[in-house]
């Protein structure tokens, strides 16, 4: 019997024809019933045989991808989940499959018109928002390794605080990297299309992944194994871990919900429907943890609001809309709906955030251009700045400059980096770059900030910015002609790790001071590298 749990997880398209079938000898398959003259292989079905794409899907795809396209053994086939795959590429996958996957080729079973009708079908949105609630989440949960069987100490010799998780999107794997020796110590298959950076438990022992298909996976950095999985949504953007390590919250595009999980066993605690006061629901762009506030902060795609959800046992006075009573003598709420929600009105939709180091201020990128500054203590927008293009604040950083805190943000549409005084909320410098970029990174022990220009024609370049001179002092091209992106430092800031974001890619390790290459590790499209210490300490210059 095939144990479905351990079949490859990173399959784009699967068919029931690929599972449970005995190997077939090609010559025997062509021979007649009595071994006489060969029987011609059936021609591809004509449009008159199976005209409806829904019927084609039912016959060839539904067993693995679900009759409702929500996923099963194979991933969900919905436009929201296929955002990284062009239609032409999808048609090629259906016709010719891909290397090292279970799916057969369909070019000898379906003609080009039928294949194209299937592509159009799976890229058509569902008629209504699908449901994925407590019952479905509970049924999906798997405990792969019971807690009592986990190793109490690391099974490796690497410094647990200076390890990296490297996400390799090219073949849907992750590599655990020793950050002192810069040597891989373990590699494992992940769910298909991880979305958003993995998040660590506060002690760094566990790392949590979220896939585009909604799967949340818990991995033990001590014993180097997956220990539990739960499907928290149908299309998930990212997740956050509470500062006390008790809770996870997943942000979902489909359905329009936030899913609260127990971080221990990934069991669901609550599903929060995301709706405005007048009724329309919203996709959730992202969720973040504001550690000093003991809250999750939520970015909404379709509502001009910021949500703050407190996870303390005793939320502060007057928090949210669910506080029923307040005891003046004790200074605590005496009757509070768990996980109260505070809704802050903003002037425009905010897709991603950057926080001040103390998490009292949220800076969000506005869809109409520019940024909004939200004081989380008083709950309102205090400043607006007009910036060119589309600032990518999710990859913004801050540092001290001449006694003041400044922030810098790359830009998804313009060849510029904006540097802003966070006290006066004024732009103090616009750095012209070789193109639009996605990531910007630094470290409190480094004099430099690193910024890619991976969205432009000079995608192989990475700018080095002197944080005190506010100028580009060098431009590296680690692999001419190939995309360079995403830098992460080791825990001491002595080395910077950069990705060659290609199928035949690499992680390139640089001396962070001399900017000289130290080592190069081949990887399969390494999209991101995440250092344990930097993430759990909220190190300056890295994403949280």
C-alpha cells in the first residue's frame, strides 16, 4: 500500500492515472489480445467526445486535485494558487508533465484544444468563496512525530542560533545550513510553493512554513524532521508566531479568514472571518507579530483597515471591540472575548508593513502610491508621504543615522530607494538604482545595506549602500546575467549570504566587510535564507 503522506509533496499537476497502477511494458501494451498484431494506441479524444472542460477535469484531474479544485494529493488548481505559473506553461505541464513527478503526459490522451480548455477552466475563479472552517482544518491535521519521540538535544553539532533555513523554490525543498561552517547538514522536501518566509518559535527550536495551498508545517531544528502539518486555508499568504510561542496565525486569501492555531500540535483554535462593518469580506494580505504589544497585526487586501488582535490572557484596558467589563480596582478586563480585535481605519488599502523598532508605529505602503504612518497607541494615521512607484515596505529596514532613526525602502516599480527620517517623517535621500528591486537587508553590526534590483534589466546586480554616507559605494554582480536577490546575514553580521535566484542557482557567501566572496553553495532557485538568531531577536535590518 502506498503511504500517501510520504509521496512527493511538490507536485504541480497530478492525475489518478499516475497512482496505484502497475508498471506496463510498452510492447505488451501494444500487442493484441492473443499476442498477435499490435493494436493502435487510441487517438487523442476529439472535442466532440468530451466537450465540457469540467467533465475533462472530473475524468483526469479531480481524484488528486479535488472535485472542487481545492486540492488533495495534488495542489489546488485555482487562479489564486497558480499566480506563479503562466497559462502557456500550464498547458505545457499538462501535455508533457515535468521531470521527477508522478503525473503522466496527457499529450497522447487530449488534443491541444482540450488541453487549452482545461487551462482556461483551472484559471477561472470559483463562483463563490469556498469554505474552509474548523471541521476541515481539524480533519487535515497530521502528527508525524509525537512529542515524546523528539530528541531533547540537537542531533547535529551546529550552533542552534546560527543555523539557516534556505528555501529552494526550484524543486520545493528546504536546506538546513550550518552558519559557522557554511555547510548543508540536512535537506528535505517541503509542500508545494512556500509563501512568505518561515517563522521560528521564540527559542529557535521549531520553524513553521506556510505554503500557497494553505499547509502549515512544523519542523524540529533539533532532530531535523517534520513533526506536524495542518491545512489552515486554501490559499495562504503567510503566518506569524506569538512572542510567547503559544499561537500561530495564518493569513488567507481563500477563504477570507485568519486561522489561529495552537503552535504545539497545530490544532485549530479559532477561524476569524474577515469582514467590514458594512458586510463585504476581505482577503488577508499578511499577518505580523508585534512582540512588545503581544498582538498580531494584520494587513487587509480589500478593506482600508489595519487589524490588531491581542493574544494575552488579559488584554489591556479598552482593547478592541469585545471588551465587556473592566475592573477599576485590578486594572484588568474581567470579561473579554478571547483574542479581541482592534480595527484601525486608514486612508487607503495597505498591503504590507514596516514597524518601528519598538512596534509603536506602523508604516504601510499605500496602493495609490506613497506610505501612511499609523500610531498604534492612539490608533490613527498621523502622517502621509508621497513616494514614487510602489514602495516595498515588507523588505524595508531601519538604522541610526546622525542620532536619528531612519528607514529605507526598495521600490517594486521605480529605480529608486527612498530614505526617510522617522522623527520628522521627511524624505532625506532618494538613491537612484539600476532598476526596481524587491529586497533590502542589513545588520546592526554592518556599515552596509544590500539592495537587489532583481525586477529590472540589471537583475544580476546588487547595490552596497553605506548607511552613514547614504550613498551606493559598490555594485556586485555575483553571476553575470543571472538574477541576484535576497541577502541575509549570519548572527554576528560578519557574513552576508546572497541568492542566485535560478534553477541552477547558488547561495553565495560574502565577507560582509571586505565584500569578497568566501564560498558558493549550489542550490535550486534559493528564494530566501533565514537565520535563527536574527529572526528570533528581531535583528536590525532583517525582515520579521
